[in-house]
């Protein structure tokens, strides 16, 4: 019923713009939306558009519509929109690339900084250890040095530790 009311409201406007409408085939012949005498297997004649002779002309056309008639402004607008969207995306491409590169570089520098801090701590501890007399003597013996009055012996053929 709502479809019928909507069609009756827009019928005069559709007739003015030279369009034809037809009612879709109904599935049920007892459909209450069908007017009396309407067939369920075909279009509804009372709702069909008037013939060309009975239809009032709104105005004469200056140029025939078709594929070659005028500029398609909807396509021009769509193309301009896509072009602008592409330019916006491309304007973000270089800054995004720089941002990702900076993140990668910052991660690399952070890892190098952590490694250098660990090495600095190890070397600081070693420097503290080497300031005591026992550590100096131990390091000198490791290098093969002996005190005055001591005799150095070299033992060969020992199994590796």
C-alpha cells in the first residue's frame, strides 16, 4: 500500500520528465495492493505512464542526450577528488618514511648505547680492581713477570684447562 501511495505521489513528476514507470509483477493474484481488475501476471495499466501523445511536454531539448552530449561533471568531480586524495597521500609519504627511518635509527642507537654502557661498567670495575697491589701483582704474573730473586719456570705439555 505504501508503494502504491509513493508511486501516486511521484507519478506526475515522472510524467513531466519523460520517464516511464511500470509496476513489477505481483506474485499473489489476491494481493490487496492491486486495484480491481488488475492482472497479477503483468504490469498494472492504471499506473503505467501515459502514451507519448497524451504526455505534456515540459520544454524542448536543445541537444539530444547521449554519450556525446556535454561534460560529465560528476566524472570531472570524481577525477578531481581522486587526484586531490592522491596528492594528500603522497604529501604524507615522505614524512612517514622519515618517521619510520628515525624510529629504526633510534632503536639501533639505543642498542649501541646499552652495549657501550655495559662495557663502560665492566672497564670501570676492572680499573678499580687494578688499583690494589694484589691485582697488579696477579696481572704481572699473568703476563709472565717475576719478582726480584724469583726464578721463572716454563712447564710445557700440560693439558688445556
